[in-house]
C-alpha cells in the first residue's frame, strides 16, 4: 500500500509559482485531483452571487488548491522542504479479526528522521 507524501496538517513549502518559498499548513488534500489547499496561500478573488437568506453577493477571497508537485513537506529536524520516503517500522498493528500488518511511516530522505 502506498503512503501519501503530503497529508492534512503537514507544514509544506511552495516550490514554484507566485507563492514560491512561502510555507503554510495543509488544510485539505484532494488525492483524486492531485492538489492541496494550503492555509493563507494562493489566494484568489471570486465573484459570488447572492443566495436569498444564505449569503450576500460580492467579491470574496478563496484559498485555491495547489498541485502536489509544487509542494514539499518541511522536515522539523532539517527545517527545509525535503523529499519523503516510506519505511516499515518494527511495530505490528493488530486488527480485531486477527490480521496483522507492519506499520509504515514517512521519513526525511535528507536526514533520515521520521515525519
């Protein structure tokens, strides 16, 4: 089973685009689209129609999704955007039906620390 490179609540650094070099926390990941919404980054203006009793019309600011290839997770040990690998841990997860599976974890390819 593959392990996701970027997950919700990860600290990431933007690698390209107008937000290059900025960091933020991932709010949501869309695996099907290969995009993620990062807090306070990639802000776009959207013209919004009014809905009776629900919302007012006007121009609103939205956080647009960024492609996952333009994001790099930040290693807390290295304090920079790094590549991620996955490795099997010593721990074994036991399920109620008797199955067992070895735990998998993400690690920094630069320093080897678990993320």
